[in-house]
C-alpha cells in the first residue's frame, strides 16, 4: 500500500513543479507592471516592455469583465457548448470550420520571438488574474494558453462566419457522427488554483500602485 501511495505521489510531482514555476513567473511579471486607474476607472498600464504592457492590459480587462473575455474566447475557439450545453454545438461546429486548435498551436510555435513574448504575457496575465481571484469562477476556460490569442481571425468586428446558416449546417450534418471535441466535458467547478502569497492589492485611483 505504501508503495502505491509513493508512486501516486511521484506521478503528481511534475504537475506540482510546473504549477510552482507558473506562480513564480506570474509574480515576477506582475512586479514589473504598474496599473493606474484614473477618475473614470480607465486603466493606464506602465511597464518596461511591450510584454509588460500586455500582461497589465489583460489583467486590468479581466478585473473589469472577465466573463466577457471568457465568452469571447469560448466563441472563437468553438467551445461555447462546454459552458452553454448542447444548444451551442452547431455554432461551435461552424466556428471550427474556420479555426483549428492544431493550426493555432503550429502558428504560435512558428511565430517570431517578440510575438511569442506578447502571447505568453497575455496568457500569463489572465491565468494570474484567475489565480489571485478565487471568487471568479470560469465557466469553462480555467487556464489560458498563449496560442489561444490567435483565434480572432476576423479582427474585432467579424461577422462573415454568420453567413453560414446554423439551420442549414445542422441539417446537412444530421447523419454525421459528432467530432471528438463535441463530447468533451466542461471542467469541474472547483476554484482556480491560487499561488502562495497575498492576493492582489486594491487600487485607489488616481495613485499609482503595483499591478497585482
């Protein structure tokens, strides 16, 4: 029995080490960023690099409206059904006619170093927000990956994809087996993992404060 427990413990060590490395990196990035909110609540981000600015920008946006961020990426990744259920399957399928996870990952891997740094900072800012705000419960996206930032193929407006009628799509695929991703279950409702240390400190505008 002790051998089994020891083997189980060893199996979790890499994941724990990775989580600790993430926490250390997020805190280091947060320390390099300052967010100032003016009298209207608008966030002004200060940092030494573009990556600092991206980290602070998305963190501040998550403070303002994380649910909208998550909804936008669920839509553009074709994963809304994980949060809204079967009714969103056809909209997800339509989105996946345009966007493919494997393609996004490949494009991230082949991106120049400077662009990867921005995408890494984007994902880290969101993940650090979730880690430091346990009362924020993601509906499905409990962890963001850098390549996800590439899923907005139509800019901020979009709309062309809606030319594909969902009724026609559902009718034409009625006899076709659903792809594997359609059967993926949403993650458990447990709170996001919180890093060690104090939670983010509140801001009192207009005075400058550390990022998070």
